[in-house]
C-alpha cells in the first residue's frame, strides 16, 4: 500500500511483521533491514540515538506525530506499519 505524506508518495520496500501495537518490533525490523546502526538511523530520523534506543526497547512508547512521520519517511514504510494496523 502506498501512502502520501506532504505530497510525497512512499512505497514500502518491505513488509514488517504484522504485529498490532508492537512498535518496538517494527522499528527494530525496519532498522535492521536497512542495515543501519542506531546512530545512523537516529540521525536520519532526526532524533537522538538514546531516544531511538528507548523507542526500540520499549522504555519510551509515545513518540510525537513529528517523530512518527520522520520514521515513515526515513524507513520508507507506511504509517500503518509503524502504528501496527
């Protein structure tokens, strides 16, 4: 499923696990698939390495809308993938 954000169409490059509500697994899968380190992914998303680690580990589970959009853009996946729908 393609998604448009701010007039740009994004085509997912892979299908992450269909696990509803499991943001951590989707983020880890997306980052590992991209072959990026925490630091490289965090820089691409525009957040700190620590914050990305917290999101992936589950110690933080409430990213802002801006961070979610940045993740979608960075990883080339859909909002549904990130949100677990």
